[in-house]
C-alpha cells in the first residue's frame, strides 16, 4: 500500500526514519521505519528503493515522497499504514517535548517477538 499520510510523509520529506519511541512501533515494525534514498518518479527506481530498504521490515518511507507498507493482504497493509502514521505522529509530538530516548534494540526485539508470536495467538 502507498500513502501520503501527513506525519509519515513529513519524515520522508526530510529523509529521516520514523524512530521507535513507543512500544507499538516496536511491536508492529520490529524497529524504526527506514527512509530510502531519493529517486525520481517514473521508472523502476522507486520499486528498487522499496525493496532495498524494506527487506527487513513491512514499511518503508520513500525519501521526498511517502509511505509504503506491505503484507499478505490488503487489509493488513492498510492496518500497517495506519500504524505507521500513528507512529510518525507520536514521534513528531514527542520531538516537540524533549530529546527522545529510543527503545533499546533488545527490548524492540522482545516486544516484536511477543506481538508476532504470543499476543493474541491461539
């Protein structure tokens, strides 16, 4: 799925990844949402950037453009787009308050594992 949601696109516009500042970002994305290199629209270069930066995640920002999410279903990709926008919004609000402390890589992996393999699983 591809969106130009305002907060995620703001991060893309300045070429910054969406940081992991709260648990939901860790749980759903397993780390920060990366931002690709800039490519002009109109050929396969954009797809190459999405593949390059999205290899280890399910969302990527295309620099100076917008957000891409990918999943097994359109519904899940839409959910991820909403979650990514929420993560970007909370990150932006947090940046207005003070210096941010990202969640540690160890805790990110723990939260991601729990969400993907334990929480709500039967």
